[in-house]
C-alpha cells in the first residue's frame, strides 16, 4: 500500500487554490479523478482513486494530516472492474478504508486526551484572563503558550477546558524538544513531514472498533433484516389476509409475495430513518453530521472548480448524490425488486435469501449511484435519489467555518497528491 505520512497542518496550507489550478490538477489525467470522502471524529477523510488523506482537528485547534497511496479496488484485475462486478469490491474497499481512518481519528483524539491527563500544573504556573462574557484565556507562564476557551457554558467550565488543553500543548512541546522529528526540516512553505511509525499490533482503539462493528452487525441483522421481514409477514398474512401465515409449508403466492416485499422494504426504510433521526440528537453524532456536511460542500466545490477556500465552499449544499446515505436508500429499493422474484416456503429460507442477495443488491445499487452522480441534473435521477436526499437532511448538518477548513485541508492534500502523482 505504501508508507503513510503524518504532519501538522499550518495556516499557510489553507491558502486559496484558484479554479485554474484545480482544473489543471484535475485535468492532469485523461479522465478527471472522482473525489469523495467520509466524516470522521472531529475530522474528514478525502480520497481519489489513487490516494487518501485525512485531516483531524485536535481540541487545541491543530489539524493533523495523514495521507497515503491507495490500491484496493483500483488495483483489481480488469474483469473485476466490469459493471455489476466492481461494486462489491469498491464498497468493501470504501468500508475498510473508512473504518481504518475512523479508527485513526479516534486514536488522535485519545492520544490528545492522554497527553492532557499526563501532567498537572503548579498553582502559579498558569494564569487566566476573562475574555467576553464567559470565555477564559489560559496562559502557561514558563512557555508563553496560551489557549482561549469559549465553547463551554460557563466561566468555570471554560477555565477547566483551557487548562486541560494547555496541558496537552505543553506535553507535546516537551516531546518535540526531547525527540527531534524524523524527516525534512520545516520551512515557512512546507511543514515538517513525519513518517508514521510501524505498529507492532492493533491499537486498543482498533480492537474496540472492530468489536463494536461485530456487535453492531449482529444487531443490524436483527433490527434491519429480521424484524422488518417478521412485521411485513404478519401484516401481509394476518392483517391483510393475503395468505394463511400458519401454513409454513406452502409458498406464498406471487402477488402477496410482492406485497410482502414492498411492505418489508418500506418498514426497513422507516427503521433506518428512525435510527438516523434518533442518533442525530446525540451531541457527538451531531458534530459528525456537521463534518459530513462540510465534506459534501468541499466535494461540490472541487467538482464545480470553485476556489478551495472557506468562502468558496460555504455556499454549496450539504446534499450530494454519491453519498453513502443515498446508496443505502437505493439498495433498499433494489432489494424490494429483487426479492419479489424469490419465494421460499420456510421462514429460514426467506431470511437466508435476504442475506444471499446482499452482494447483488450492492452491485446494482453501486451502478445506480454512479449514474446518479453523473446524471444528477436529469429528472429521472432526481426521482431516484429523492429518498436518499431526504435522509441526508438528517445525516448532514450545516458546518461551521472551522469544520469546512478541516475538510478543505483533507481535500487539498488529495488534490496535491494527484498533481504530484505520489507522496
């Protein structure tokens, strides 16, 4: 896969790229690369077919960048890149890369939290100054480092936050002095680039993330696969009386089977809608949804060859036709059609078919999603992506300027990697 690199972004890296520069970079290949991304914890991951970069903002304001070349689906043999074949591999690649960078963002935030808790200040080592109504500026006297907190609800909370973040800044400053970074020295134009150390084993965050994914997958099977089918089966047979649900050895007639699958699909879509709506009220998830909106705005800006600045990206919508939320909505609709042609006697066989068709559903939905991105302005595609666009009203939120800046930082890294052809 190649070696990843890490660095701390500097304000200079957020300078404007002109539309002409973006066009030149995107046109460096015969076919302009398709850019996409994913929201992370306090960050955004952006990718092209050949490269990926993530930008994560620490609580003290620093933006940490990780970038690396990609192989994955782009390195598959040509037969596996054919339509209705490539989708399964592309989606697995997107899932694995996305999970890896989601884990990475968690590691960055966890490391900062550990640094903040690793030392304590003497009473006279830090001073505090009131800023605004409840904001507090903390200054570490020996080093002159300062941090202003105005995010908390009251002065006491802002004071605690300012001191906590200062502890992390001081620890990192001491670590840098004790261990000089490996790589080229930093200049005003280029920050120092640090090579990511090789890990001997999976981190605690990685193991916890995979454990959570296994449990979540099991729950998803019950909530989003088995339960909608059971409810639809009961409604179609017992409530609507289209077949006798007690006769499990007889096939469901084709007409009622189609009705069952339509009802099941709508129940599954409703369950997913309710789930997204419920988690959207969690503060941490709300911030992820804001970063999701920032990611979409910046992708729109690149596609429209707009200046890659906060002002240039802010005006774009948070809705995008190639969003993963759109994919899920399309996949549910495709499953309704496919399952209408499959009818088995026993409930276990019916449930098994719902698992068996998942790769076929994914392959078809992937192709529709590609078409939706290419022909998004047509009336037909607007109808196709309408359910996903409605769901994106929940899964994306309007970001603030700092979140757009993080998304821009990740996108600029990927655009620059495409321009250079490598790290």
